């Protein structure tokens, strides 16, 4: 299944000729697929958004989720919370694009009710936002076929010349086995899909939590958020 979603993510990057995944680019793609992105708040919304939410009976979803996709015979909508960082918005929208691109809509009007579909959307987001070197390389080759021979030689040289650089960890008072990205506002478990393939991340210390006012991830550490 992971291989299937990895191929789907690779196909997506190639189809939309994505060199760099940004919030603006993902938003453009979703809109080009016929969806409207609705920004909402947990406590307050403008009159039109409130009417739409009430009319579609989505109040429970608004309170429970930061993003979800709704589709029926009349509407194709992606709801995205307003009060979140750009990094979080990018991750959430890419997750919703995973539902859209992999056609997760069946009898239900809300994507993600199926556990398998939710897992696949998570994996899709992971591979799109953190493509492996080989995925990036083959995507590059597909766009630049004229230099494929030279690129193949360069790839062999890169692989042959790679030297692992040791990571020297300072002895610090760590705050559990959690990690955060340089610009992140939340810390995560090592295998959380938000952080696991970030090229730059650091293990969280008690001082760092206080200094940057870090909060636990609502996906991988919900129990810490409830304390």
C-alpha cells in the first residue's frame, strides 16, 4: 500500500510539474480541480461562511478538525482553519489533496471517515512534502529528458561519493524523545509524519520548550495537549 501511495505522490508531482511544494501552489491545484477553499474559525465566522456551515450541518466537524473536505452533487469544498501557521496549512491542504487525488469519495460526503483512506492521505502528504532523493531525481529527469544521460552519470558520482556525516549531540536536559523543526511551533514524536523526514530538526529540550513556547502536536501527542 505504501508503494502505491508513493507512486501516486510521484505521479502528482510530475503531473503538476511541481518543483517546490508551497501553500500557494497546492491551493492553486485544489482550485483547478473544481474545489473552493473555505477558511473558517472555531469561534467566529463571517455571515456567509456561517450560513454555509449551518446549512450543511458541519458544526461538529468545524469544532473537531482543522481541515476536511466536503463534496456532494452541489458543492466541492475544502475547509481549512484560519488560525494556524502557514506550515500547518500546507500540511493539512496536502493531506486533503491526498483524498482528492486518490479519489477517496464514495457514499460519504466527508473525506477521511474511512481509516484506510485517512492513512493513505497521510502517506500521500508525507511523500509529496518530503520526496525521496530518487523521487526528486526521476521527476527532474521526466522534465529534462535531454540531459538524462549526464544526470545519470552525476547520480552515480553522488552516490559513490556520499560520506555520512556524524551528528554530535550535546548533553542536554531533553524534554522526552520529541522533535521540532526550525520554524515549528509544535513538537512531535520522531515518527510523526509532520516531522519524520524533515531535513533539519532538533530534539526538544526543556529550555527550548520554554524559549519558543512549544506545544505538543495534536496528531501524535493528543494526550499531552489534554494535560
